[in-house]
């Protein structure tokens, strides 16, 4: 009996001493299980009492793997995402910002006191769970593709709430803030509602969901025709008519019509049409949700003679003027040559028919008749002929 009491005493003594030690010095983890959203901030609360800490370390262990020291008072430089919140001697809390997926796991606080390292078992510590924000879409009209006029509900959730939707959220469309709340209501949607939607924690804008794309389908809109190079072109110019339209899904078929007074003629089935002549044209764009006609455009093609370039007209006018001047010069030259020829002929006639005078002189011994003159005087006889074309006159002169 005494032996049993003695064994019991020795058994209770270590337990008593351990209890005294635990009461006088221990580490307390206020939250054994912590949940955080990826991209947000989280604090792992920790406190201790009755201990004089010389060197401390925070250890992170993933699953059953060996723990890794992520922060320590003996680190030369502290990691950027981890901060030790030791605002007093009893606080050993650790802050993580921003939280990443790889941060999930168990965290324990270790320290050295009186040159002895006390390691707290893995049963002690706080376990961190990291989750994502998610957006779910509900279409009251069913699971078909979203069309104009439908209504959509977008809900932002994360598993840390346990489905209670207690967190505050902010909504963004294509990066721009549009609303707040856990549910975003889109009624009577149109093409303007097409885009990327995300939600984020209101208190941590860095904690965002993945983007969800809302694709609103609709029939052709704003169908129009453009003409290249212009609506009025010269004859022989290559002209193209281009049909454009906004549609989702894209336009599946284009139809070109030439519009006359009493009917319209189908002339093409491509988005670009090359007409052979002028006239009135329109195009019709079609997809699975409907079709739409463009307004009528008028293509005018100028007559060929009006399409000659200005330089060509100027050169032609100059050429015609030079030809006229040359003809005038040739005519005048020909006329001058004819006149000169006539004058030469007249001069020849004049020379042939010119009146002339024959002078005959007689010496003192013999007269014109071969007889000696009387009294020794010199007698000169001449005959003058005047021939004026058809008139011939003869005059005799006697000069003593």
C-alpha cells in the first residue's frame, strides 16, 4: 500500500510541475482556425505570458511537411509580406499581406528562453485557409445564350462566409466601379452590358474575383454603306461599295440590291461590292437574330468627256492653237510666194515690152544714110518706141 502511494506521488509531481510551468508561461492562439480571401490581409493572433523571450520565430508548415521559418527576430531583413505585430511584450501576432494561395497551412510560434529553445508541437498553433472570390451568374430565362432584353443576376461569394453573404463587395465592369453589394442585378440587358465583370472585397480592393465575361447577343445594328473613293467618280474608275454592321454573333450574310423605280435587283452577296455602273444601291445584313437594311446610296459616274484631266485639256487647246497658227503662217507664205512669182512675171514682161530709145550718132563726114553731112554739123537721129501692151506708137525725133 505504501509502495502504491509512493508511486502515485512520483507520478503526480511531474504533472504538478508541468502545470505550474504552463500557468506561469505559455503561448495562446486565440483562433485555431482562420479563413482569408486571396489578396486580402489576415492576422494570426498570438499572445504569451510568464515568459522572457530572447529570440522568436514563426514557422509555417504545409500539410504534413516539415515547417519553414518565415519570420524571425534574428532575420537581417524582414520579408515584405510578413509583419510581426509586437506592440507589447505579450503580443506575438503575425500579419500577412497580401494573402496568397501558398500561405495556407499551420503556423506556430517558437522562441528561445534562457538559451533553451522551446518547440511547440504541431497540435498547437493556428491553421490558415485561403479561398477565392467567385462570381456566379443566374439567367431567369434559362441557360441559353444571353440576348437583348434578358435579365441577369451576378452573385459574389467566398467560402469563408459559409454562404451567409455577410461580406461587403464592390463591383467593377471593365475596370470601372459600377455598384456595391453581394448581388449585381442587370435587367433588360443590351449590347452596352457586354464586358468583363469582377467583384472585390470592399475592405480589401486587392482581393478580387476572376473576371466573368457577359456576352449579349443581338441582331444587326447601324448597318451602313460607304463608297470608295467617293460617291461621284470619273468613268473608268474602280469603285467599291462597303457594307458594315454591328452584330453579335457577326453578320453571316450580306445581300446587295440595285434599286430601280419599280423593283430591286439582287446583285451581290459579299461585304464589298464592285458595281459596273452608277445607280442606287443598298445592302442587307443578316445573322441568326435578324436582319437590317442600310439606307440607299447613289453612285454617280461622270461622262467620259468630262473626265479628261485638266492638264490634258490645256495641252490639247495649246496644240490646236499651234496648228491654227501654223496653217495661217503657211497660207500667208503661200500667198506671198504667189505674189512674188506674179511680180517676177510682170517684171519680165515689162523688160520685154519696155519702151526704148535708139540713139544714132553721125560723124562729120557721113550721115546715117552714108552721105556726108552738110555744113559739117553733127546730126543725131533716134527712134522711140512706146509699147504699152496692146498699144504701140512710134515717134521719130531729129536732133541737130
